[in-house]
C-alpha cells in the first residue's frame, strides 16, 4: 500500500484536498493536503486525525468552517509558508487578467526546444531493423526513465510504452502515491524503487540507467530533480560524454518555467488546483446551473490530457534528435492543457441544454426517486472530486449502458493477468491506429517498485511480453 500517510483511505484526511468557501462571501479556495494531509490540516488549526468523524458531510462542514476563518489571500500566505498546494478559484475571464494567466495564454499547449547546453551531439536515428515480420513499434529501441507519481506524468510514460518504448518508472519507497491509479498508469512499464536522496548505491544505479536512456520524464515539483543533481545541465554533460542527446520532458501544474510574467511557475499543484485557477471549475458549475459557484469536474481529464500532450512533446523531441541532433526539452502543464481547453470554447447553449436533459433523465431512470437531492446537478462547490465522479458515473450508466454491461465494452478494452496485483487487469485500448505500425501495450500493469531486484540481466535487458486478450 503506497498510501503511506492514509491521505486517501481516511475520509477526513482525504477531504483536506477539496474546494471550500472562504471568509469572503462568494470567494472559494481549493486547499490540497496532497499525499500527506498533516501539514494542511494543522495549518488550519485542525487535528491530523479525527476517528470520530466518518460522515461525509460532517467532515466537509468541519474543514470548511476552518477554511472560512481565512480569506483567499491569507490562505495563499499559509500555503507559501508551509510549502503546500492551494489556489483561489477564478473565472476564465479573471484568470486571463492575472500576470500568470497572461503568460500562460501566450504559450502553446506544449513546447519543445533545444537544450542550449547540448547542441553538438550527433543525430540519433530511430531503429530501422526488426527481429520479426510483424509491424514494428514506432519507438522500438527507445529507453525511457520516468520519475513521476499520480497520473499526468505517468501517462506520458504509459503512452510512450504503447508505441514500443521501454519505460522504467522509478519511485522512492519512502514517498507515498495513490495505489489505485497504478492499475492504469503503470501499464506497459517496469517499475523499480530507488532512493535518490539518501542511497549512494541507488544513485549509482540511476546513473547507469541514465547512461543508456533516451528520454527522462520529470513529473515532480519544479526544481526537485535539480536539487538532487539531475538538472538539464547534468543531462547535457551526460549527453556529451556518451555522444548521444537526451529528450527531457517536464510536466507540472502551473507551467511557465522561464517565461516572463509567469509568477506562479514554481508553485506546486494538482489537477483540481489547475482546474480552479484556470476557470474550468467555474465553467463546470455554470453548466450544472449554478450562478457564480465553482465545482471541480469529474474524473482526471486534465491529468490524462496533459499526459497526452507530454507524450507528443517527447515524440517530437525524439524526432528532432533524430534529424537535427543535440538534446531537447519538452514542457507541458496542467494549466497549459486547461488553457488549451478553454480556448476551444464551450458547446453552444442549446447543446448544453440538451445534454443536461439527457443526463438528468438517464439519472432518474437509473435511480428512480432515490436520486432526488442526490443527483449530479445537486452537487455544490464543496462536494469532493470523488463524489462528483461517483454521481457522474451513475448518470453515465443510463446514457451509455453498454459500457457497464458484462462484455459490452470488450471491444474497447484489453485484459491480462498481473502477477504484481494478483489478478486480471482490464484497461482501455489505445485510441490511435497508425498504418504500418503496431500500437498497444505488451505488458500488464504492476505496482510501484514491483520489478526491483527481479531478473538476471541489467535493468534494460530481458523484458517480457505478457499474454493479453484484445
């Protein structure tokens, strides 16, 4: 269990990451206890643990009462002092007037630029010969080191694995992660544990991996890897020593590293933080019929979307390395994805109205009278992302029932046995098909750290292919 601090499994602690009203009427702030709720709860004057609080609404009321003692500006100061994530909820119009908003609106969804510290290493072409007559993977022979947790960063590695890259996900055994996400985002990878902060032998093992790697994915707080000694400068030195460039892909929350005016580039954050700062949460609330009240969207859509952008950035970086040479840096962020989403615009109001009617009808047919007061459109700002997702799924069962019927979604799913999880795992097939190329995972997900010490050869050797039903 990688929920080391019980930030997910205990409801009271889970709700330390949620959207609440502040001291100012009509102002909302998303606090975020991240993967350890202790600091956020204590800075609000609350106990780390409340075994007596197990009711969903009582937990929310208790935490919201503490948040409402502060303004958003005061909460920002508390978060800054305690190095915690959090943000006031803004509308899209308000975000565009912020210094950081202006900077982010000037950027594309992702960027790929040369690393100026390595422009001389030669082009490295893609693999051109293959051992079988079957269609090849586009990224056959590409080696990826992934240093990420949760969803967005690991989705980059997951996507590259679907195109044939060897992806090694590295996590630290003393750092928490969300267990249930690993069932999906670890698909196609090998997963090992290394302590890069405290273990010289683990740092040596990491250096050996870097010596052969083509791509490094960084999904930690801005600057965290640099503090450990693995900055773009270090990568450039390794690249020049081996005469082969790196593609370094960075995914974070606020984006804007090195961009003039991006005042919040160094702030930590998560999907809900990005959705609140960019106006997506206010757009969700408006769709649900609320006036000037944000609601966090259901499901980790910004997380997966950002991961998709990061994987495209990685592939463009590899193409640049193959044709131009040198090392390349790709950057994307949750906020950049949300800005991209906002710029696409909302559906016409007539279509939004139709969707609301269809969803409400399906929800009522699914639950009958039991849905009154507990439906998707009854949600408010302080309802958690888990509750929002639960009610959304209930309505979806009525709108697209075949997705939830036995065998109904089989044409969209893969299935395979995971030794690490001790059972069958099902996951969505890749949406893309590329003529003449193979696309899809050959390896079932396993828990973080599962491959540590396994296998006789080196970490890049002896990669198995699992039996997968399509």
